[in-house]
């Protein structure tokens, strides 16, 4: 039977960028010890206190259908958090609770793009972006950045690429680069959206993981609240990746239509998960800082380990749980380097090419294992690269 073009073309047909990851998993299945620095997932689990709140809610009976837009309590807590962090007046009417940030990204593109419309995104990008856009029946168009601007998009490129487009998707703090967009980049993003009259979809799932400078939400820039859909999530901030709970924050009218979409797709998020998320958000910033702390520490360890050599260079990253390493001095592609490193040292990292064309010759290292093991793996990676460069 024939399936729709939309569903059969989601992946775009090319390699999905997970070859090194899959090879590492096969090696592990064969009994080989591999140090995995691939996936963006904490090495801690959801805290017992959050799990207790989840259990209490479930045992208390919150196991039936929950309100489709989200519980009043969680919508209010998310709104209060966003208002406090950004200074933009935000109420529960601006919030739809979604089953994670990924579902929010899909809903946001469905809400803003008609079939065949252009949806712009920035390369390097989080691996699902082009497929999410295709899944929403829009046409992905990349703005390719360069290492010399630390992978931040240039104003002229943004202005040009967004002409005639329906949406622009940006992600700061950024996966895969760890770069936090500065005020200048954000002003250029806002300018392009306003001049070319399009929606901004702002993926801010790493907003609690900022090591230098500060996270600015583009929704807070003049004229942007009415044309921005912010995607947020409990996954990274509270180590709740498996709970699948996130949100979209946007103008009330857009949210009312997005609630209709949720009614006809997800039908909401489990009530006991929402209660646990609400509990977690009301624990305050200290809990978020505790979850972020290991990455802050390991990023400092990374910078120290890279001192005194110039073969491996870090992209100046200010946030998120990754560090992007520039290996062009070895003369190898990121993919060849990652494969060779896996074969020789049993260390798995993601090739930069998995995230588009801009990060060729780089690898992304997820700082998601214990400090001593992380440092050991990083030192071996550096020594391996030095050997290659010397050949
Ligand atoms: N955006 C980015 C940039 C991500 O890295 C991820 C997860 N790795 C997501 C969105 C989706 O996260 P979730 O669905 O778990 O909220």
C-alpha cells in the first residue's frame, strides 16, 4: 500500500548521521568496552524527590485524561518561570504543555507553515530539525554558518534566507556547538523576522545550561513576543528526558490553535507527569543548577585539557552539555576521525557532519560521563589527534 510522501520522506533519504553511534552500540553488544560521548543525556537520573511527587500524584488518582492544554498549575508555573527569566509578561494562556520539546517543535512548525512553505533553520543543527520540518509538510532551508563566527548566523545571510519563508528556527544555547547567541546575533534574528514577516521558533531547551554570559530569549526583544513560539522542556533542566514533558510559549491566539492541534494529536500529557514537572519547577533555581553543575565542571576540565597543544581546538562554547572540537589540523573529516577514534581507542563521539555541512572536520563530544572517565577519554582523544597530525 502506498504511504504519504510526507511520512516516507521525513528522513530526507541520506545518512541519518548515527553511523558511528550505531557502530559503537554494536561493539558494546559484542562485549567490547566503549566510552560513549555521543548522546545528550545526563549521567544522573531524575531525582527521587521528583519521582516521589510523580508517585504521589499517580497514587492520588491523577491517572485519567488530563486537561489537553496542560494542568492549570503547570501552565501557571511555566508562565511564571518564563516571565521571571525574561521579563516578558506571560500567563497560562500563553502556554501549551506538550509531550517534550520534540513534539513542541513539530507542533510549532505545523502551526506556522502551510504545506510547501519554506522553514529556515541554522546549520549545524540538532539532528531532528530538517525531518521535523518535512514531517510538518514544509520545506527545510539551511543557513550555513562558519567556524570563524563560532557558528553564529550572519545578519546578511539571515535576511536573505528568510525572504518569503514562514518560519525561522533557532537554538540557543546550541546543540551541537554549545554556543550561546550574543545580543548582536539575536538582534539580527529579530530584524530578519520582522522585515520578512515570519515566525521565530526559538528552541530554548538548554536555557539552564549557560557557563559564560547569559541566555537571552529572543521573545524578549522589541516586537518579537507576537511572532515568537518558544520551545521549552523539562528534559535537560531537570534530568527528566524520559518523562516527555515540555511546552510551547507564544501569543494566546496561536496557543488556542495549538491546543486544537493537541486535541487531535497527542491529547495532552499524563497528569502525574505534569504534577511532577510542576513540583520540580517549584523547587527553584538551585535544583536546576545542581543538574547543570556536572557539565559546567566538565567544560572547565575540557578547557584545561586543551591547553598547551594546538591540534584540537574547542569552539568557544558557553553552554549546553556538549563541546564541539575542531580537528581540521589532523587533515581528516569529522566522520573519518570519529571512526578511527572508535576503532583505535574505543571512544565514540559524534562527527560534526552528523549535524549538517557547517561543522565538517569537527566532532561533538557529549560531556555525559563521570569526570575522571571523561578527562581520561578526552586526553586520549587529544593524544590520538596529535599522533595523526604528526604523521
Ligand atoms: N531541541 C534540542 C536542541 C535538543 O537537543 C533536544 C533533545 N536532545 C530537543 C530539542 C528535544 O528534547 P525533548 O523532546 O526531550 O524535550
